[in-house]
C-alpha cells in the first residue's frame, strides 16, 4: 500500500529543523555537498570554458544520478549563454534556457530539474531546486491546505516554481529558512512518502 503524508501533518519550524538535523546526520549527503561546494565555489566558480562546465555537469550528474547521457552536448548548449552574468543578476529565466537542450539528431530534451541544480549550486540562496519529490509534496499541500493555487505545469516554469516555493514558506511561517534548507526539508519529506525504486533525480 502506498504511503501517504498523514492528514494531520503540518509543515512547521520544528519539522524543518528535524529534517535538517536528519540531513546533517547522513554522511554521504554531507560529504557530497561539501565536495560540490568546493567545486562550484572554489575550483570552478565561473562558466567561461567548456571544460569547467563539463566537469561540473559530470559531478552533478554522478552525485544526483540525473541521467544526463550526453554531458558534452549539454555543456555545449550551456556555452550559448552568459551564465555568470545572469547568475549574478539572479535571472530566473536562465534555468528555463539551460533546461531546453537540442542534442544529437536534433532531438529536443527538457533537463529542467538538472538546470535548477546547476544554478542552485552556484547561488543556493537565489535558486531553489526542483525535482519529483518536491513536486509531489507541493501538490499534496496545495490540494489539502490550498497554500497556493497553481497548475501542475507551472512547477515546470521556473519563475512560477520559485513563486510557489515562496508562497509555501510564507503560508507555513517558514520565511526564516533559506531555499537550500527548504529543499532539504521538502525533498526528504517527499522521499519518505513518494519514494520509488530509483535514486534521486
């Protein structure tokens, strides 16, 4: 039988801290996060060369098991954009631009979750992360509590998604938490109740 978030469960400051503490107790996640921070903040903070972009895409792809099957093709696509300048401006449209990739044989792909991760690991205070678990949790609380009225497709439009996260934080009194902390909370909550047999994506 599929697990469900309990009907009386409510997001709260204490719950966010509980899940953050849980995250901090997971050595593999903590070590991966430290390695990613070292890569994105110290070793390759800029996106001027395809080599640095390939390195960051490869490591993110490995750590998150995101199934980016053509790292070079995605890196070439990323080179089409002035990533550093747009990150500095906290340009939300950058995520959507990076997500829409045309690869071999002119086949179009939408690597949206990965693009949110790539931007977030450069500027975690400006870019919340989208993935399936986050989506399921937001849809659950929309249906149960009506914290925000949105169509499912809006979760896949980054400006709308960020606004939905902001409304989630405001509705449940969680404005004191950063996007990174909220991601750690919502992702783990979703993983507890919506887990499938494959890894985080």
